DNA sequence: TTGTAGGCGTTATCAA
DNA sequence: TTGATAACGCCTACAA
């Protein structure tokens, strides 16, 4: 089923059919109608591969992401897909499991081989896993937008303001009269974990409180680790009266410990989380947390990318740093 | 950067380069080496669009899914991606938001236009949203595997055994001495919700207990709806001593109500959920629930599809119904 | 084992 | 406004 079949049935030339279908050049009304009829009758579906080959545009965006089974990445991907779909772009999806260089190169080669028009790099920055950015690999890539990593000169990065979010949570704890505010951080290899920790520090400093390292414990984002972390913290600093936990899952673990050791939340220990996962409103007690616009993150990434691809001018009007919001509930 | 550039540099013909790269025809060692050197030097990346055009194979699988922001679909997608990647296939992702026919047709046309070699339909069966399957649209599609829908003759369907899982949970409640076991179901428009309800009924019947409709309330999968549902159920049947909730999120809402009305869990009211979301092990009390292999579901779907695409013979060895497992914790 | 010619399905160019 | 022709980048036949 090719354009020639349609042309034959519509008694027109392939180019006229093409023009009738794409609207790139004018076509008489009569031929257009005959073409449309033929298309319908044959159930003709243009071959995008061939079209892309000659147009040198695939109308496809490559997305590389990580940890899709978790809340953040999957929501972001949903945002990316919707926005891309609205602009008529398809998504080529690649998941990274481990992020060593070999896999990175393979992933990007797979996408460029399929001639994606742009790439969205939605892999969290962990350790040195973004070092390839400085290499010459980047030069052979189409336009690319990075998500959730430290800003770098000459690169388009869209990110949540983790630091501001964490600071908001901590300031709220301070306003509740807490003065010894601990931190359960994410793994500090993660840029986002470091940012949230910096926000905790910032929040304390702005209130004139000391940000002692002895008030911090590092977790791995899992509820288990939140549990372990709070236990350790309570041993070291039994006097903590406030706690900022870098994600809601760890906060859930922490809540369990608080219950076990009979610290009332929020009376004895006020707790704030980060992420606003759907469950957090139903924790006992419901969790005060930082909500961030993950879908918007995805949508904005796509818009940024398309301004690059299609060479539009309105880049400046799209924000690159998204502010989270504090959701106040029972736990603080 | 085309195959001709490589050929020129390697002092060979384009076809020799092609053969050296694909290994489809023998090539002398010396030319292979020269080709490899040239490829490396030029950073040549074969154009898959062109290759697909002539091969009539894109090595791409189209995935249509729904509700990606939720636990189940995103895990399944992760399984699909990994298995596809291991077999050298890329993924073209399309999300359905509403599932009316127009969108379905557009989604499938988009995939076939890009000449995907097969399709995985991972959209839950809700109301009449699968009616297109009986139409002639299906005939114009490449091999397709359906996930999580009612079995249909002549179609490949891979699904979790929701019914067996629910029955396991209910039988466990019975073993704990519960005789008045309620149900908070998902929206009964969903096939999976109906299956879980049927499993509840089955579990009761096999224990010689009556499955009264007055013991059931319909929710919408959300924690809120679980809350509302249990309240309503307790009004109607204050004597319930056991409860099967069709997903963990609603179970979380139910736990909150139980706490509020001072029903101890599990002593006064034993509760079992379904899904085994990561948080459920940390609910207070930790939730007894049904765990199902969502990643495997995705992997198996891909394997099924590839046997279809590549015409292999071992179809029979791959299961089409996956059995869940009961995870026993504090709540029951 | 190597090279040449032709075609995969589409669009751009150019002449009519 | 239309149609023939030549690409897009690759692979398969076929000939050498």
C-alpha cells in the first residue's frame, strides 16, 4: 500500500497525492477529493520512515530515563508524552539501568541511529554518570534538554528547585517552634539529594539556627532506610524536635519509628517530607510535604526542546527552574 | 555521514561496507578491518530509517498504555523496555488519556505509520474501550499482544490472575477465623476490578460463606475512595470482621477509617490489599496484600510478541496467565 | 569476495 | 496546477 497505489486509483501523480496529503503545495479541489477518496478506500497510511528519510525529520523525540518504576520519573515521562503528542511528536523510549558510559553511548547511538529530532535526558545525576556531557559525544547529538541536574553552561537544563523546596519545609518547621531540626537526606551521590540537603542548611541558617552534621543521616530513598536513619539519629541526638526527610517514602519509614519509640508526631517530633506522593495524604499522621510539578517538568522539557528543534524564538519565556510548593498537613 | 563516505575512506564498495557491518555476507578480513577503521574514524552511525525502509523491519515495538503515573502501568512498562532492549528492539511509546475510539485509531495509526514490527496493548479494559478489537482495524495491524484484559479467541492475551489472587487473600482472612468479610472493589467498569470481585466471591464460596452484595462497596482505586467506602460499609454492616480491598491505595484509606472509628487492625478488622506497592510494608499496620509480577508481565508480553514477529515456534512454553502471591504482614 | 544497478516509499525540483 | 525525475541512505540481486 504505497503512494503510487493511491495515485493510480485517484488518477493522479504520486507528487500530487503527496501534495494533497501534506498540503505543502496547492492542489486543485477535484484532485484533492479524488485523492481523499482513494486514501479512504485503500486504507492508505503514509510510511513515516520513508517520509523521514527524505525530510530529514522524524518527528520523534528520544527520551532516556531511569528508575521508571518510581513516582518521579514516571510522572515526568507522562508529562513529556502528553506535550510531545500535542505537538505531533512520537516518543522513542530508552531506560538506563546502570549508568556506566558503555550503556550511555549505546543508548544515545540507538536514538541517533533512528534519527530522533531531539533528546530529553531525564536521568538523575548520580556520581560521575554525567561526565560524558563534556566529551565529544555531545557534539554528535541533536538538540538535547537535560532534566534534574546541576546547571551547566551552554546546556539547556530544566529542574525543580529542590533547594528552595527543602528550605520552605525547614522554615515551616522553624515557624512551628522547632529548634533542633534533623535531616534524613537521600544518597549524597545524587545531585538532588545534595540540593535538598543544602536547602535544609539554608532554612536553618536563615532562622539563625546551626546546621550541625550530627543532625543529618543519609538514606537511600527507601522506607527501610528512613527507618534505620531515624533510629540512628535518635541515638545521636535524642533532643531533635523537628525532622526534614528528603522524600516521602523515607518519611513513611521515619513515621513508623516515631510510633515505635512513642514520639508523638507532630507534638514531640514534627516531620516534613518531599515529593507529595499520593499516599502521603493518608499516612498517619498525614504528611506535610513539598509538592513539585513533575508533569510540568516533562511538558516544559518538551517545549524547550521544540524551540531548539524548530528554531523558534520564544525560549526566554519558558522557565528553567520550577518552584515547588509546601503542602501543610498533620505531621508538621 | 553515509555508507558511501565510509566506503570511500575504506576503499571498498558500499555493499562491502554493508556486509561488513551487518555480517549478512562474508567479507575478507582485510576489508573488514579497513571498514571498521573508517567507521570509527568517521563516527559513522547507520541510518536505521533507511535500513528499516528496505528491510521492511523497524526493530521497533509500539506500546500503548494508560495511567503511566500509577504503579502498575509504569512497572509493566519497565519490564517491557528491559526485555525489548535485550532483544535489540526499541520502544515507541504512546499514552492514552481518554480511550474513545478516535484516540485509539489515531494512536494505532501513528504506530503503524512508523512501521512498528508489533504492538503491545497495555490499556486496562474499561467499559467498552476494547470494542475496536472486533472491528477491521485489527486486521491492518502488525502482531499484537494484549495485556490485562479478558481472554478473547484468536488473540494473544497475557494477564495476571486477578481472580486467583483475590481468592487467596480472602481464604487467608477465612483462615484467620473471619466470617463476615467485606469487599472494597475497584470501579466495576474495569475488567480487573470485576475479576478481583469474582475472586472475593470465590474465596468466600469455597469456605462455605455467603457473598452478600451488602458486604461490597465500589471505590475508584484512590485512597479517598477507600476511606469513603469503608465508612459506608461500616454503616451498613457494622459486624464485618474481615475486609478485602482491591488495591493497596484504597486499603490505606480504609486503614485510616479503622483507626478513626477505633477498630483495631487486625484484631477487630483484618484487612488485605492487592498490589504490594512499596509503601504497603510500612503502613501502620503493615499491609497483608497480593503481590503480582508486573515486570514479568511486561517481559512476557515482549517475548510473546517476538515469537509472533520472528515466527518462532516456542509459543506454548510461555505462560499467558501469571499467578500472584500472598504477602502476609500485620494487617491480617 | 567484490562492485554495480535497482529499488524500498516518500518528497523536492523543475519543466510543462 | 501537474507530472517526470532524482534524490534520501541503505540493502539485495546479480554480475564480475
